[in-house]
C-alpha cells in the first residue's frame, strides 16, 4: 500500500510539474500587413521558428500576415498598446508622426543597397531612441527592392517626362511629377491595369517586384532602374512584453532578429534580381538611366531633401550629416 501511495504522489508531482511548464510558455502575436507569400512575411515566419527552437518552445510567436490581425496603419499603435506583442510596419508611412521615419522614402538620397544600409546605420540610433519613448523596441529592419521608372516611350532626360500622365500614389511620387513637369494622376493599385490599358496613365514609379505583380509589361515597354529609394519595413516589439521575458529568451529573440535582418537583406536583393529578369522575359526593356536622366533626377531629389530638412529641423540635419559623412 505504501508503494502504491508513493507512486500516486509521484504522478501528482509529475502532473503539477507539467502544468507548471505549460504555464511558463509565453505567446506573442506578430501582426503584419503583407501576404504570407511576400519575402518579408516569409522572413518573419522563419524568425518565429528560430525563436521557438532557441527557447525550447518557451516563447511561441504566431505570425498574422495579410493584415489579418490589424490593418497596416493600425499595427504600430496596436503594438504600442499591447494588443499585439510585435508588429511589422513600413517606416515611411509614419513620416507625418516623425519626419525621421520617412528618411528612407526620400528619392535619390540613398540609391543602392549599400547606400540604404549606410542610411539605416545613421537612422537606427535615432529610431531606437524614439521607439523607446513610445514603449517600443526595434527588433530588425529590411529594405524593399529599389524603385524605378516605368514608361511607354524611351526617356533620356527629365524633359522627356514633361506632360506625361504619371501615376502618383503618394505625396513623394506626386511631388516628383510636379518637379519634372509630368501630369500626376492618382490611381489606386486595383485600378492601375485599366488605367494603363485606357491611356489614363503612361508612366509610374515603383519596384521591379511591383512591376511583375501588376504585370506592367502588358502596357509599358521600358523600365529605368533608377534605384530611387529603398523603403524599409521594421519589426518592433512592445517593450514591456520583451522585458517580461527571462534573460535567455531575450537573448534568443535578439539573436534571431539579427539573423532575420541579414537574411531579409539577402532576400530583398534576390527578389530584385529575379523580378528584373521576369520583366525582361516578358518583353520589357530594363535599362540603366542615362547620365542626363540621373543628373536631372538628382536635382529633383535635392529639392525634395531641402523641403524635408525644413520640416525635420535639427534632427533631420543631424541624420543627413551622419549619413553623408
């Protein structure tokens, strides 16, 4: 009887320990706006897997892609308020909140992956400080492929864009149209194909990836790889949620984040190469901008940088000085 009593006690102890370990598991929701098939989302899914493995299942991160948890403009505030523990946002979308967030959306300031990384290094300490004030913490950031110009006819200088019906989908793209003398037309992504087919739009500025997604080669013949800007997505975590983790779990998250940042950059470069090849395969001419077009666009960028600096003030100047040093 005694032996039986002992074994029952052992079972009770084992069950209580099992319950304890189940209680020790932490669950995070990671909100994202882009589809699960997007390279940013695939990178986040791998990040979640890496954290799960490194913590032995103690921290489980569930990715909610395709704006299934919160819409793109809501994600940052949701993470700040703790409705989701982590989230991914496009930095430039929050420029109105704080001008520094929009620095990587300035045309022709950083016009290559190397330049974009240099700008990020200058931007990062300022972003980390601002996020800390907002109860957030930066985990990692990854650039989108660079932006280029799609046209129906060949262009050798900015003068060739004069009067061209130019699709504007943001304040920056509308301002570029104004500065080169193009005719800005506001067209939503869902209506772009019809607008191109009917001649409402003759030109647009976006990435090779978007060009393939939207089948721009069906109506436009030229793509000028201007690498105008490389906007970044950033993944943030609620600071209280991060601070609540034990030290080994925190270390695992930070290590997985650093790996995701490097992996994401490589994926962005790969996607850029693959999509430009797809544009060519579908009959589009993919060209480097002429020296004249490059010089003209640089002037446009200089004007827009000056306008941004007036809004961004001393912080903006400090950032640009650090980047150009």
